[in-house]
C-alpha cells in the first residue's frame, strides 16, 4: 500500500501546483454558470417568446377558385356569355371566442411561471451539489493535514527503533510494528486522497474549474429552525406545483370555452364576364356547440380531474418537505452532539494518552509498540472528529440550501 499512497500523494502535489484556490462563496457564484442552468434559462426564454403569440387570432385564409362553371347542358365545359361563371378571390378569418383566447393567454403566463420554477429548482440543486462538493474537498484536505501532523510526530519515534534495539531496551519486532503503523496510516491517506479526488471532480463538474482547491473558512454550522419552517411555503418545489396548478386551471378554462360558439367572416371578390359586371360578397359563420354532454362536458371533467390531482400532489409535497425538514433537523442535532463529544472529550483524551505513552516510553516504562498504538489511535480520533464536523457542516449546508431562502 505504501507505493500506492506515495503515487497518489505525488499526483496530488503535482496537481496542487496548478490548483486554483476557491472559497465557498466563490464556488457558489461559479455554480451560476452550470450548463444545466443555461438550459433552464433557455426554457424560460422559449416560454416568454411563445407567450407573444398566445391569444391572438389565427392566420387569415386566402380563398380563390372558379365558381359556377357549367358541367352539363349546352354550355357544359366551356366559357360562354352566360353570367354565372366567375373567378373568385377572397379572404377568410376565423375568430375564436374571447374566453378561449383568454384561456390561451393564461396558459402562456402559467407556462412562463412553470419554466421559472423549474429554473429555481435546478438552481437550488446545483448550488447544493457545489456546496457539498466544496465541503467534502475542504475536510478531505484537513484530514490529510491532520495525518501529516501525526506522521511528523511519529517519525522521531520511528527513527529511535534501531537505537532502542541496539541498546537492548526494545524487541526486534518493534521495528516491524512501526512499519505496520506506517502502512496503516498509508491506507488511511490513500482513502483520503481518493475522497479528495472525487470531491474535486464533482466541484469541477459544476464550476468548470479544472483543479479547484478549497480555501478559506467553511460555511456556518447553525440553522434557524423557525425561519426554515416559515420558508417552506416558498420552496421552489411547491412553487412549481403552483405553476402546474395555474396551467391546469388554464386548460380547464379552455375546455369550458369550447361550449361557447366561435365565428368567422369572409370577404370575396367575384370576377365575371364584363357584360355582366363583377360582384363582392361578405359572409360569416358561427359554430354550434350542441350536444355538450357528448363533446365538451367529458373534456371539462377530465381537465377538472387533472386540476384536482395537481392540488393533491402539492399538498403531498408540502407534507413531504415538512417531514424531511424535521428529520434533517434531528440528524443535524445528533451530528452536532457527536461532534462536540469528539472535540471536547475524545480528541483531548487521545492526545493525552499519546503524551502519556510518549513520556512513559522516554522513561523506559512503556514499549515502542504502546506508543505507536497510542499515536495511531490519536490519528484515527482526529480524523473521526473531522468526519463528525464535516457531517454537521454538510447537514447545515443541505438544510439551509434545500429549505431556506438560498444562502446558507
């Protein structure tokens, strides 16, 4: 394992020379350039562009043809001096009823709101992914630094093993135990280097920074429970359902508008034989929505059921978010309690034990093996304490960015 972590360490050091320092706030700002957010922005632009045509009259129709051309009798299949045959050129315009056009405009407005809510949901997801990746990289770096400190303290003890064996105060196996401890720390380092590499890759995915390096202070660990609960009603997931509800309401209004008649008008010019003179005609037509029980009413019932489904799904999402928030707050409190126990009790005890074993070793009252095990325990305890702190920070970031106003 030692060559493996040495190679990983060399790779980390070579990349660190090209790494760009990235603070937590800078990483969140870079999240705004994510390709998925650009795609959502395109959805909003498309919805706004489509809204410009909503509710407008359909394109007019050009009518042209030959009317009253004889196909039987003496003048069949030929033009003659009779006055009925004429070339017609006209324009037709369909005019849907006002309720239908109003429902179309409402649907376009709801489509814009739905696109914006989708953009807000994606923005929150991207910010959360960036924040968690930055936290993971930051604490992986801190854990590696903690191992460096432990290894530096162990080096002096490791170097004394040959002298102790020459003096007869140490067993020959003590040198092997030191090597075993070094290998164990190498395994731990390899795991941390891999974790840092994964976090760095995830951060690169969202920010575009090729070799990011987490710098600066971590995000705060605290959460504001009352504010988080109050902000739930403005959660993007619920706002998305609100937009879906407006879309369903517009579809229902359009279905109901089908029970109202539409109309159209036509203006035509008729060219005839000069001896008879030309003519102009103007006319209109009105649709007759008869038998609504077999045509319009089933569609209205279907749209009303869809609107009811959206309302029920929104309430289910609201309850789900509330339950998830309560569960996440409970995890946060538990992780915070574990972090404080490690910081105030476990780490000081492990450090005190290592100091005592070192003093006993110096006084020839303890073996090198006992000292090495104490230092290994101190290394694991410090890394575990950082794990617990990282869990608290991850909880706070996830809770604040998922349920809050956006800023952790």
